[in-house]
């Protein structure tokens, strides 16, 4: 690792031509290098990323369903003492940029065993053009800043975080997350994630019992909606909050249906 490089940013992307420029711009002045792992995009993602010049290093890799594999490749190629990991549909806010800069430039070399080697950052998710601040959606803490070598993606689950060897601290300012361009895009991703969850159940040889049916058609959907919309006050996010709670609770029905299909091919 080249010690003169203080901060690397790792980004995994596929077909993100509408997002990649915003993501890179948000960290361009902060980072010493930006590593982009592109999963063989069929749009202009690669050319847009390369247009930022030599600071942005773009590597085209094979597209794999377990996207964390390419996230891990970005970590392995990063040379900085610290790494910020981002998704292409995210941006670092101005206040977070200042907060990260203070961490990276601080004197943490003579650290004790209690000094953080990684930091969890709140994430503000946008849905139907509005930020979701309730419904259990904020702060959506995720570990995104770490010393090089301190964190690794297990690459076992679609919603996993990195595993960290050492203490984890917390930052105050958020990453903005824009996961859905349109509601149609949300439905497409909703369907894809449900399929991955169903495949995970199928691979684990989960049986299609009557109790599983009750769990996925009655218990889980009702519980999820009540918890997110009422207990966590999703109703305060207005119409977007209602739709998000409704469809995220309905995903359990779709997972069961897809599992049923896989067992009856």
C-alpha cells in the first residue's frame, strides 16, 4: 500500500449512467483516488467515469448476481490508508465530506485498541422524490469508512455489511441515497430482490409448509406494515411513506410465490 495516498473511494457500478457523475463529483476533491469497478455496463457508465481523468481508475469486471463481489474487488484495488465505499446511486453530503476529512487527517497512528478502525455512516434514502426520515428508514447506518485492510465483504448475503476487525465508530452526517429513478425502477428492483431472497430460501432447502405460508402471507406482512408505518411513524413521510411501508410488507408474499415456483419447476 502506498502510504502517500490518504483516502481512496471504492465504487461498484452497473448501468449507472444517470448516477455515477453525481457520486464521483461528491468525493472528487476529498479523495486521492477513486476506484470504480464496473460490472460490464451496457450504457455510458464507463465513459462517464473515465471522463473525470486519471484520479478515477476504472476496471471492467464480469457481471455477477452477488454484487458484493465487485464491492470487495474495489477494496482490494484501493491503495489509500483509508477507504470510503459508495454505491453509484449515493452521494456524500458537504458536511459528511468535512467530517471524513477530519478523520482521515487526524493523528490516529498511535491508537489504542479502542480507537475505531471503521466508521458507520447514516444514510438518507430517497423514495418517490422525497427523503424517508421515518418508518425505520433513517438513520440507516452502514459501515462505509475504514482503514485499508480492516474490513471485508463476506459475499454471502445480498444485504450484508462488511465485517470489521476492530472498533467501529459513528459519524453524524449522512450519505444521500437515490436508489430508484422512478417507481417502475423501484418495482423492478423490488422484484429482483424478492427473487434473490426466494433463491436463498430454496438453496437452504426451506420447505413449503402450511406454517411457512401463514408466516409469509399473514404474519410477516402485517407485522412489517404495523411496525414501519405506525410504530416507526412512517405516516409522517406522507404518501411516499405509506407506499414504501405497503410494498416492503408485500414483498413477503412475492418471496413465497417465487419460492413456490422454484419448488414446482
